[in-house]
């Protein structure tokens, strides 16, 4: 194994925390009750994920498409969505970092492997997520980041998984991707020829569920998976 690719949201960073701050920010800039803004955010996420799973989302406009849909649902100008996401990034604290995230990154780097982040975007640009990773010390253990709005593709599209491989001249079978979404992260990585790890909080431990795939209860399970692959 030469490269480990990490998803970001609900793998390294807590999406629930970020969306809570986004909903608060939307309430502040629009005057809409936070309960209503939170409902709009939830519905927009559901619709965008549905579009992408069916292949109807536009990868060239992955960010703009989600921002415009949220603005439409709330009946506001898209600029207010952009302002609210900026407020969220500025205000969120280190509670956004998931337990074990930094330790997992550190552990992988100690194995002298390349570490990348491969993430979709929704409502805020990848550059904002990169800023959060930098702000809370996670970028110290990451070699390169790949975000949907910059790659012009989104998971589970092959392009999202192939981009990191090309960047480091690594073959698919020499790379592994870990993330919390079964279709986007696990199946997407497998179809691109990588090894894959699905973070399932309900899992009782590390378990092999595919010839090249594993199930783990948390991000820290990547270290046990790498050890198992090394032994085989």
C-alpha cells in the first residue's frame, strides 16, 4: 500500500456540527427562524445527494448547484447562503474534529504512506474545508487535498478517486480510501479499483466485507485494516 485517501465529513470532521453553525448563520443573515433554516439545509442535502446518486447532478457546478437549491428552498438570495457558510467556518470550534481523526492521520503517516483527502462539496467550497483542516492541525498530516468543486467531479465518480492516484503515480491496487458513505466512498472506491473502508458506527469491530473492502466502527480502524493487508 502506498496511498491512503480520507473522506472529510463524518470521517475527520463532524458534519452535524458544521450544519448547526450554518443554520445559525442563515438565521442571522436572513431573519428566518433557525428551525426553518435547519429544515431547509436538511432538505437541500437530501435532494442533492439523491441527484448525485442518480447521476443527474452537474459535476461542473457541484458547489453552485447546492447553494442555489438551498437559496431557492428558503426563498433567499444565494449571496446570503455564501455569507452564512463563511460565518460558520469562522465560528466553529475544535468540537468539529471527530475523536480519533488526528491519531488516525498520524498513524498512517508513521507508516510512510502518502495521505490525501478526497471530498465532495455542498453549500461551501472545498477551500473552506481545507481551511478547517489547517486550522485544527489535521493538514500537518495530509499531503494533498482533492475537492469536488476543484476536480469538477464528485464521489462516486471514478475521476474523484483517480485524481489522487495520478498525482502520486500510484496504481489503484496500491491505494485505499476510507469514508462513512457506503455508495459514495465504499462502492465508489471499489469501482475505481482501490481498496475501500466503510465507516459504519454500528459495526462491532473491523470486518472484511469484500475482497478489497472492510467495515470499521470509526476512522481509527484504518490502522488495523492496513496491518491486516500487510499480513496478507
